[in-house]
C-alpha cells in the first residue's frame, strides 16, 4: 500500500479509492498540470511476472489507440520505484453498474437499451482495432454523467484486456486473486472450455449476460460455484428474460437468445450489427404505443409470389353457367350504361387486389355486394342468371372475390337494348358502346279501314 504523498511517475498519491483482485487503485494528481487521475498499481506478486506485466502494458498501449468517449482513457504507465507496475487512467465521477443494480434491483427497458447501445458502439470501435475485452461485467462498466447524450449519462468500459492477464495454460480458469481469465458468471462457452481462439463474439455473449442481468436483476446462469456456472454456460440453454419479467416485449428475448447462443457462429455477426438492432428497439420502446403494437402484432410476412400474381391477373366476366371470357366490361341498360360501366370496372380492379370499394351515383339507389370469397381459385359462388358477375381469377393460393352489381332501379324491365346477344348472361364478352342509341319507338298499328256503307237502291220491281 502506497502512503499519501508518494510520487509515482508524474503523479502524487492523494488517497486510496479502491482495491481489486489485480491490485490497488489510488487517487493521484499530476505534479505540474494539477490534473487528477486514477492510478492502478499491480500487486507485487503479479509485477514480478514479466509475461503478465508485458501483457498488461500491451493492453494499455492498445487502449490508447481507441479514440472513443465510451472507453476509459490511459494517460501513462510504467514501473514504480519499488518495482510495481502501474497504469494512470482517467478519473471517473459516477458509479459502477453493479453498484447501481444493487441499489435499484433492475433497470428499465429504455435505460438498459440506451446504455447497452453505447457500450456496444464503443466495443465495435475496439473490435475494429483488433482488441477484445473478454471480461465484460457490470463491475467493469462505469456510468458517468454526460449532458451531451440522451438520458444525461454515459457508460465507460474499464479494464480492457484484464482477462489476458492470466496463465497461458490451455483450459485453465483460475478465479483466485490476480489470476482471473474471466468472470464465470459472464464468460462465453468458448472461454469456459479454454479455447485457443476467443474473438469478438465472446464479447457479444458477455453483453447478452450483462443485459439479461440489467433487465431481470439476475444473471442468466447461477450456481454454487465456478464449476456449476461453467457447466451451465457450456450445456444449458439460456432462459428467456420474459420468464422472469413477463411484461418485457418478445423482441428482447430474440436479441438476448441470439447473443447467448452456444456457438459463436450463431450469434450476432458483429457489435456494429447489434448496435443497429438496439437502436431500432430503443426508438420503439421510447414510444409506448409503438412498442405495444410491436409486441401484440405478429411479424408481417412478405407477399408471396401467388399474391403478386393474383394482383396482376386479368379480370374476366363469368356467366351463370360458369363460363368465362376474355377481359371485358359489364354492360347495363343504356339509360345509365356509361356510369355503371365505370362502377363495374372499378369493382373489377378492386376485386383483383382483394379490396372492394362501392361508389354509387348521387340520387340513385345502387349497390355492390360481396357475395362470396374463397381461397380456391376455381370455386365461384353461383349468382342469379339475371345479374352479371365480375370474377377475379388469380393464381393458386390467392383470394377470389365475387362481386354482384345491381342494375338501376329506374330502368324499365322491358327496355330494349342494342347490346349484342349474350351480354346479359355473360356467355360472350361484349364491348360497351361509347354512345348508346335510344330505343326505337314501336310503330303504332294502323287501324283497319271499315268498308264503305252502301245504301241499297230500290229499283221498284
């Protein structure tokens, strides 16, 4: 333990502010600049291990290459006069995440999504530099005030590369002080197995464990000892967050379950991809109405090829006997033929895309009625023979709508028509005349002339 006033590098020790498994943390002040910083001094038994110190300094150099506000800055590193290795880091004003969780129990959805999105964004920058943390946990995430970001606070990632400060013996997971390859509660399955290659996807697994803990107040796997935890990470399926907090939206389970996949190849491809997902869900969670709609409605599938073909299929006219012809128009009595031709054409188009709209001319009692719908294209609901039908013929699997258009009530029943024969029954397609001729008046029958009246002549005989 260093006494107050001890000079270490360019800094003077002011007080001890923390103690951990790797060493002791002191509050220091630069002798010339007056800038305050945190000084972490490795334990003497670790400082004599040249390999551990080399890794420690290499990680310090790597962190200085990452220009990101979400990663704690390193100002200096070296050896103290007593041989202890030290690192001078940015002094943070706030609280570690594990202390906040102990105070509040668990965090809200929006707060969790916001903080974890910022953590993942900083990790994406580190991964781009080839640096993998490998010891992510709430203790290594410090929450500091920052009015420049939404929510007024920002997470800072601490202890980059501390997991590398361990023995190189394959398969060793040492949890005693100073030799920690990772924290078993948050370690990925490949870390638990002591795999030779541990890449950025190990951090994605740890992010899933941390986020699960923030939302539920407990980590996904719990056990009496490190062995139980390691076995659970390797063999047991991850629980659903909604099994512990039922009101969470299902999309949270989808994100966490993919983070916690046993195989690295099944997890999110990168931290950058996870950032985009968290950002999208955060925007929806910030609006309760949008989140409620997203939680209650099923996923909308893309239109199938059959539906697309149905929308593009031509409309035909079918008569009472079920025969169909080429695309055509429906005729009505000449007195209102043009207006009802437009209505019939609109209904035909609406039936082809699965939507029926009815528009009746003002001042007339007209109607269009959906009389049947079925998923089988070949089935057509029979209609009376005196009413034309508009039938869509889509591809297989699409919906067929049958529409009946009533004739105007003001048309005389016996009104003659110039339309070709067969247009009423739909046996043959007909074209609508542009200028229908008025019905010819029937010639009045001429009265039969009566024979002239002849008066008989009296001849006198």
